[in-house]
């Protein structure tokens, strides 16, 4: 089913998966209750047609027609989806009747079919309304829909609003209600809108207020990216824009917006997450499980303090998290503000070895399992360094659109450790190149190169 099933939205994936599961559970429960009410036992069946097998047949004959009618892939608007579901139900019923005739079993009879039809056709709309209602309630507590707003007014707004408000869009449309002073420039108004949207946790802005200046367009898009907001200009006349402007379509509406990266695709995020979980589990079971007590003893024998060093680092969307490492320094007051340097006086002997072999990073596989990091991605920095680099390095914040990694494209190319402004700019470009060109095989390639560097030694590690 792929993207047709989830349309790149976690909310749509949850909605459609829940409806599918509830349909299968509900139909099987209805049939099970009918069998109990009419006292059907296994002995009443054809000797090869047991009750568990009946439920299996019921599930298969429901699911296969759903692929033809696209019940769980197409429009999830209740009325439209229900129509497809009813068509699907009668095909499902016809197949069940045909099977019962071919097998000549008394299990499927017209009394069962009649009650099964009445209860099922009643259940299907009820389940859809109930699921949509409770998912919306859940979305109010833990946002699983992307928050979006529209600013400006043009003829296309009705079409766009209809798309964003649809149950299957994966968006929740919010109104910011920001008054516009008639003497205020459109550019300043959009700047203010981005700030307001950030306060309201809005992730997408669709703007019918257009800018004619290409530099201002790029500036607004850059400002929105720094706020982790996707900004879309709705354009009707596309011929006037240069080739440097990125134009695509969303819901058949031409838009100008941020550069797209592969990890915006839900399929790709799932692939990456599966690799993270499987690889991290193997590392924790086969390496960290026995290295932790050995290294822990060596660390404690050399210096007092905890085995693990815990520090707040910047994660995805600038959200801080506690990053784990094996402690490589003596306890000191500057560990959260001063980055390590070559031949740092704070290093312990075992700590220096751990850093040169990258073994100090092993506990970060726990961060990966927790979902705070990925195996491959931009390296996370201390919070004060993030604040510092945001001010002096262009596009620095864009590297936080994805989860930070234990290793990364910049690191295997020698860009690691304490870097000055110029070198940090180069590292950021490597990170952005990775984000723009990500694919599953790129991650595997970087993992292999990191392992090779760990074994052979990395002259840039300290």
C-alpha cells in the first residue's frame, strides 16, 4: 500500500490502520457472537472447516476486496469511505456465500448471513465516526496532526482549505488572526506571522500574500526554516520566477516553498527507524552488554565519578535531550560549556583511549533506542554551542530538521571535534548535503566507514 495508505502523515497512517483493525475485529466479533447465540459448534461444521478457519476466511475475504475498493487507501471522508465499505461488504458477503456452497458446510446459512449483514452494516459507520472522534480527542492531547495555517485571501483559498480540513489530509487548520496594518509591508507582516506561528506550534504556513522580490522570498523561507516551519507561497503565475525558486504542487495547487528532503517522507523515516532499532539492539546485546561492566570498572578505578557522562544536547527541531557517553574526563565544572580539545588536561588515560577508538559513544545506542538520536545524522552539540553557532553560521539550524546521529557524513570526512566558525560552516554544508541526499544505502555506507575508522584509527579523534 505504501504512501497511498498513509500519504506521508502519521495521523493518516494511524487513522487508516485503526479503521482496518477495528473492521476486522468488529466483523469477527459479530460473527463469533452469532455463532454463540445460535449454538454453532465445531461439530456442526464440515470436518475440515473449524471455527478458527472460518474467522480466517472471514478476514481474508474482507481484506482482499478492500484493495480493489481502496477502502483504506482512498478518501477517508466518512460518507465517501462508507460508500466504498458498503460496496466492499456485499462483495465480501457474496464470496462467503460462494465458499459455503462450494464446501457444502452448514456453518454459513441464510440465518447467519442475514443477521451478520444487519449488524455489520450498522457497525461500519459507527466504528468510523467513533474512531475519527476519539483520534481527534487524542490529537488535542498529543498532536499527531501537522498544525497548519492560511494567511491572505484569494480564489484558491476555498480549494486549499477544503484539502487541509479533510479528515484524510493529516493536517489541523488553525487561525492565527493577526491584524495587518495598512502601512505595514507584506514582508514584515510575514515575519510577524512566522513568529506567531512558532508560538502556536504551527508546522506549515500557506500564504496567499505574495512577494515579488526573490531575495525577500528566500529570506522568508530561511526564517521559517530556522523556526522549523514549512512556508508555502501559493502562486498562480509561475512564469515570472527564476529557476532558483523551487516550485512544486500540493493538493494540485502550485506552491513555492522550502527545499524538500527525503526524510520528510514517512516511508523513509520508517526505513531509517527500523535500521536504527535493529542495529542498536545488536550493538547493545553483543557489545555494550559485556563492555559496560568492564569499562565501568576501569573508569571508576582511575577516577571518582559516574561511569556514564550525561549532558543536554540539541536534538531534532531544537528540542534538548540527555545524551549518554562513557565518562572520559575527571569531574570538572566546565564540562557543559567547554568542548574537548587535543591533549585536554581533563582526559583520563582510559578516557583518551575511549575517545580515540570512538568507544565512548557506545551508550548513545541507548539514545537511539529511545528515539532521541539516529545512528547516522548530524552530530548533536551542547546547548550553549548551538546558541553560539546559530548566530554566526548560516543555515546552521537546518541541520536540526532530522535527528542527530552517533556518526555522520561530516564526521567520516574528518570534520569532528572542536571547530572554528569557518570549519563549522563546512561541517554544516556536509550535514545539509546528507539531509538532501539521504537514502537507506547512504546510511549503510556511513556505518561501514565508521566501523573501519574505529578499527584502523581516526587521526581526527581526540
